[in-house]
C-alpha cells in the first residue's frame, strides 16, 4: 500500500530540514548521514528533480541566514531556527506540491 500524499509531503519537509542543517554544519558525521537516502526511499516521488530542487532551496536558505540583530547575540546566527522555519514554509510546501503530478 502506497503512503498518502500528505505523508509524502511531511517526509519531504523532514528531508528539507535535514538538508538545511547539513548545509550549515561542518560536522562530517552529518555530511555522511544516510537520512537522505531513507527519505528518498520512503517518499518515493520517482522524479529525482524534486530532491535536486529541495537541495538547492535548502542551500540557498542556509547561505542566506542573517546574523541576529539582537546586540546580546553578538551577530551569531540562528541556524536551527532558520532551517525549521524553512522546512515549515509555504514556499517549500508549494515546491513539494509542484512535483505531485509529475
């Protein structure tokens, strides 16, 4: 039995969150994590272009995270918060849904 489309959407959002986190991390452990393959297998969108599109959007998000404007944070960046917001964004939702009929 094939998973529901809403479940596939959730898996792709989780994939995007993981991808964003690895883009901001220098941790080799994360870079070698097999989570991406797991999500690709369970979501099974069939079109590899969705993964390329999400990878690109995650990288763009990671590269554009701005330093905090709060003086006490000394210009540090909220990487996790930004990646979580990206994974829950309407923009990502639309990107994922654009691959539903392909």
